[in-house]
C-alpha cells in the first residue's frame, strides 16, 4: 500500500483516476493498493511571534529581534480537519511509502514538508515530478517515481525562503512600526518592489516638459527630417537656409534584416502579454493558467524557462498539429496561406530548462470544446498556442533603406522599410485578428521593425542615387514636447522585477531579479491589499502611504540588487552550491542591521507621521491644544485641561464634540448646534453651546434664541 498526497483536491482526483482510486472516503480516495489524499494549498505556515511567547502579543521594540530557536507551525481552523485526515493516513501501519504529488516546484516541496513534519511520519518519500496533468504524463510520472531525497535541496531552499521572509517581515515591520508609531509593513521583496513604483512616481512628478523642434524638407517625393533642435531660432535659421534651395543625396544605404521568432512563454512573459493585451492582472493570469493546467490543456504554470527539453521534439510536433486542427483560431489559419513546416529544434534546449520547461498547450487542445471554456481561459490558451506557432515559425524578413540628404549645409534623414517575408508574424497577425487587438499590440511592439502587417503603411522612398540633386526645396518646422515617464503597468513592473539588479551581477549569475515567476503576482497583490499601491485602469500607482513608507526605508532595504542576490543564493542552494546555514546566517545578520538602523533613527524623525495640528490655545495655560482619540488635550503635560468628545451633559442631547466645535470653543467659548435632541419633546432643536472653564473644570450651558430664552431659562449643566 502507498499514499499519494496532491496539492489540491482537483489534482488529487486527476491522479486518483489514473490509479483507479474511485472509492470516496472522508478526505481521501481509496484504490487497489493505494490511498489518494490532498492538501488545500498551504495547510500549515510558520506561527506568529505570540505563539512562542505571549509577551510578543504586544509590540515592543525592546523584545526584538524575534528569532525562533525551534520553528513552530500553525494551521488555520478551516484546514485542521484535512490535516487530521493526512496525519491518520501518514501514520497507518499498512502504508509502505508516501508519494509527494504536490506541484513540482519550491512551494510544492514546502507544502508537503510541513504536513509530513506535523504528522511525525517516518515513511519513505517518493516524488512525482510532472509538468503536465495529461493522463500520459501522469502515468509516465508514476512509472518513474523519484526518491524524495533527490529534491532535498529544493525543499531546503523553500524552507529558507519562507523563514527569511518571516524573519525580515516580522522584525522589520515591528521595528519600524514601534519606532514611528505607525503600522509600516516591510517585506524582503515587496519593499524594493514598492521602491521602484515610488521612484517612477517621483520622476513623473519632477518631470518638466521641454519644447523642441525639427526641420523637415520635401523634395522629389522625399520627406527628410533633422534630429532634435532645442532652440527655435536655430530651427528658423536652418529653415531659411534650406527653403527654396538645392538638396543633394549624400548617401543611400540598403540593408536586409530579420526578426527571429520569439521564445516560448515562461510564466512572467505570459503574464506581461496578458496584461498588455487583455488587461489581466498577474494574479488573474496565473489563476487562469492554473485552471487550464488542471483541465489538462496547458503544461505546468510556475516556470521560468522559455525552452523545451531536447527529448520533447516529438511531443511539440504533436501539439502543433493539434493546435492547427483544433479550431481554436476559427477558420482563419493564416487566411488560406500555406503553413510552413515548424522549426521545432529552435525551441529545444535542455541546458536552459530548470525544474520545468516552457508553458505550451497539451495535445488535449485538439479535442476541446472551446465554447465551454470561460472566455478568460480561452484567451490565455490562445496566447500560449499562438506563441508555440510563432516560436517555431520562420524568420520575419524585411529590407530597410536609409538616405541622408544635404541641404543648406545641414543633414536630413529619410528611411523606409519593405517586408520581404512575413514569416512568424503571420501567426501573430492571426492572433490579433482573433481579438481585434491590432492597435493595442502595435503600440507595444519592441521596435519599429516589428510592427504588424495591418499597421504597415506604404512609405516607399523613390529610387535614390548618391549625388542626386533636387531643386526648389520646400521646408517646414514641427514643434514637439518631451514626454514624462509612464506609470508602471503590471506588464512593465513584471519586467522590472525580472531584470532588477541585472547590471550589478556578473554575467554568469543565474538569477537576476525580484522574486520568482511563482511569487511576483502575490507580491503585487500584497502591495495593493496593504494599501501601498492602487490600480488605476492598467496603471499601478503608489498611495500616499506607500510614498511615506518608501521614504523612511533605508536604501539597502529598497535595493533590488540585494534581494535579487538572495534569490540567486536560493537557486544556488537548490543546486547544492550553498549551505542553508550560511544563507540563514546572512538573514540573521540582516535583521540585526535593520534593528540597529531603527535604533539610530533621529528623535526628530520619529514623529514624522504624527505632525500634530493645533485646534487652538488652552484656556488655562495658553499652550497648543491637540486632538486625541477621545478628547482634545493640552500639549503642556503639566496642564490638566481636557475637552472630552463625549460628556454627560451633551450626550443627553445626542451630541459629540468634533474638531470644528472644539476650535470654536477655544476661540470664542461658544459653538452653535442645529441638531441637539430633546428627549422630553422627542425632537431636535438648535441652540448655542457655551463653554466655561472654572477651577480647571469645563462646564457647558445652552443659550437659545430670544423667543425661547424665557421658556428654557435655568437649563444648565456640567
């Protein structure tokens, strides 16, 4: 007998189908010779500080650093039942070994390890490591189960990543919060990510628009232009020197160029395109792709590879054939053009495949009813299917012509381009027609030589020869303005996260970025949910709270390079090149550095979030009066003046003192109220509330309009 543990119920059911484990029990399935059960993602996580010591329930800087000697796990209430099921199964005497069938990656290792550790099991562990949920892939995976020890390094890296995030997050957040007396959430990856968004916002705010000019000449069917001219007088002078004059072709250069097909998708590049084209968030794209994976229509989502392994050539060929005959693109497969044989060898490179190969569809795409798929999932499937066709397509070829024209002692440039073979862009254009997204995608093309066919205009230059002369040149000036940097979209932020710190590493460094493909979406969502970033359309903008937080963080915590280096260290740990103890020692030293920085924050800086606004002067001592949670109090600690927001006299009339009333009381000793309530009459009334301070005590009374004065005479209180 053996036990299989999947990461989710849906995955476990797919595995159980292959293992013929069809008998349902509470929290697991039973088959001949096996049990199949599941987690609900992370069943257990590292416990909060107060679990180790109740004094940590109150945040106190003097209790820091918090570094557990023995790490404890906690389980959410709604997941305890399933954990109990797994514990019973892992302790059964008739089970010979357990199969870790959680997602094949760092997080899957951590999910399984926590459950295994909590159970106290000593069962041997085998590993199911697959990149597709297709039946054939599952069968092959079970036929070739690995020893769990082979993945020990990946497991260790996952543990260190989780502990590092806990240590930095808990200590830095408590440290800065207790010093500044304001909740400031600090994270190993989220802080430098926020810093990038804030830095972009500051560049936009500081940007000053500058005007510049260009001079154009027209002659012989040519429109040629200068570069940027900053001074209008210089442009006008050039204009006069050229207008009506003679122009000569100084040089003509023709060049054959090509654009290689794009690489296959890894998760990050797919998330970028899905955001750019459809406006999906990174989190949404991951969810849609995960669903396609579980429906056996796409391969494993959380990959950082853009290649397939060398042994996947035949599989790729079958998938391409399935895509072409699937009807996914309707009847518009290149609009009747002949489809060239795919160059599959271009996408095969085992050396560039780490834990998982690139994201591609499965052969199941050929038997899918696409109308039954949610629209969002169908769009993601279209993207990855089209990218496979593009990546194995032919080069895009074109010819450029660049001419330099001399006139009035100045040089002007003109150019055009002619596509000679559309190549892989036929598939890209097909995708754009499918969703009518030509304009959206054209705006984001990487360079001018990669625009789609439907956006190309006839810009042909006439045949030119060096030395050719034109008379009576026409000239004009165009006016332009420099543009401010753009706010981040998720597409652009993901790219910046992926390449963060790149220039500060040696070329051979394997990992150069913030987070991993699996975690970047979660980091963005955490910044949004924490209130440090907001979405405005497709843009990501820092909130005032986000700007404030980034302003007080030291540069080393905002450094993309430092966090990217940690990611590289985790990868080295996976490869067995770095000991986990050395990594954790570095994290402990970082925590000490953070707290030392907190200790050295200048006294004057500690109140930056609590710049108090005076509501008036104290009637007893003349010092400033400030607003507190329950009262308005004198800034002089030796003074006992206090104006309580709720007091017995005004509460009987359902009235609280707000800031406006407090200012009026301190200025003139009275405040007019229109919404006082008479319990006796059961209705509202208006009156002036008078405040007097006698023997250090605050007394109130009412003053009514003259016609009411006699009727209400004598009604006073304290």
